[in-house]
């Protein structure tokens, strides 16, 4: 499997880091979200991941629930706990929504 963070960047994670031309599927994104959370991100990675997760959860709830299955509620709770700066969160969420709309 590709690096989880690369999969997420390819799938629209709002980080200013290089992406590839790979088209990522929802199952790949869900697996990468689980792996990224397990890596205990902090700082800007955690902020970006939280905004990405909440954008997916709130705007594509059926896809989010289906792909993350039993992990959906704990994943959402993790993301909510990370979103500590409302202004940064809103900016990252807007970027995540725009990018996720192309993928999902």
C-alpha cells in the first residue's frame, strides 16, 4: 500500500505538499484515514486531517459511514477533538470540500 499521507494528499487532503496523478477511491481514502490517525499526527497534519474528515462526514455522510463502517463515529470524534482553531478549521474545510468533490 502507498503511504497513507500520500493517498490522502492525492485524495484532497488540504496540505501544501506534492500530490501524484493517482486517482484514489473512497475505500483507499478510508484506509488511509485510519492509518493516518494511528500515526498520531499533530500540528498542521492533524488540523488538515480533522478538516478533511469532517468535510467528508458532513457532506457525504453515506459514503463516510459506508467506508469507515464501525470506525465512523470514533473517527468523527477524533476529528472534532482536533479542530481547536475555528478560523483555521474553516479555511482547511473549505479547501477539503472543494477537493473531495472531485474525488467522491
